[in-house]
């Protein structure tokens, strides 16, 4: 399992953005997360849960690559990623794999359909008007607190004057949201711009967030009792 699988951009599995003359797009993980945020700004959603985040990543991966259009392939890759960092969680998830796969696939397909409907099936992003404002919000100077993509699908954001990534955060039932991503990205900003060792640390943190997403779904559905029992045992020790 290659660490690059932790995010689509490292293997160029993201929609190519429309570049102007002499423009260079943001690289790697930063580009992927900026595109993900741009998609959510375009939908006008006020909150994002773990399933919609995975659906957004799926849209980015499959927009121009039919190999990633199947939900089963996407889920299998996510589980392989979990196994690379947390083998015990992957084993627990696979104890009842047919039921777990069916449940995750149904939720992911439904979430993707809802996302595409809100996007009006417009997933193409341009660097200058869509991606760069979100990239500056996430990775720019601390003073850059707002994001105003120029895309017409983001009318709600322009109506409000500005959009903060915190406006998308919804922490219902303690589930990971885009607000969690903001905190995670702030803590790993230096690592993303640092050495190979620092990048590996950032990828492990991203994998930890992904593990919480997938494991949370399994526990919520009662598909991962060994994980719940192990967590309870650790809390009592």
C-alpha cells in the first residue's frame, strides 16, 4: 500500500483544472483539499458529514477517470488504506465484509447523487475562480480568513459577503466535518510544506481522519462490534 493513496492528487486522480497562461496549480494534498472545499462552496451546503466528504473525494477521483466510477472499487481502496495504517481496524471491518460493503456502498452512492444534484452535475473547477480562493483560505496567510469563489453556483456565498470554512462545519453527534479538516490542516500546514518526513506525518494524520470516518460508519451500523469492544476496554484500563 503506497502512502500516496492517502489522497488523490499525488497520483493525479483529480479533475484537471482550467489553467491560465503561466499558471501553476497548487500541488499534492493541498490541491485536493482546496478542490474539495470548492465543491462544497458551490453546493451552498452549511454542513458536511463524513459520508458527503467521501462522496466529494469520489467525485474528484472519478470525474475524468472511469476506473474510479464504481463505488465498490472506491470503498475497497479506502479499506486498503485503513489496513496500511490500522490493520486491526481493517480486520474488524472485514469480519462481516458483505454486509459492511453493502451498507457503505448504499450510503456512498446516495451521498454522491445528492452532491451531484446540488452541483447540478457541474464538477469542472477552474484554478483562478474556484480553487485558488479556497487554497488561500486553507493554506495562505492567517489574514486570509474568507473565501469568495467567483463561480455562479456560489451565489449564497457572495450574498453573505464572504464564506468561512467554519460556516460549513457541523459537529452533530461528534462526527468529522469540514471544520475538523480545518483544524487538521492548520496543525499540519508546516508539515505539508516541509520535508519528506513531515509529509509522511501529515499523511498519517489524514489517514487517521479517514479511519474515524469509515470506522464511525461501521460502528454506527453495528458492523464493527470488536472495534467497539476494544475501544471500551481501552477506556476502562
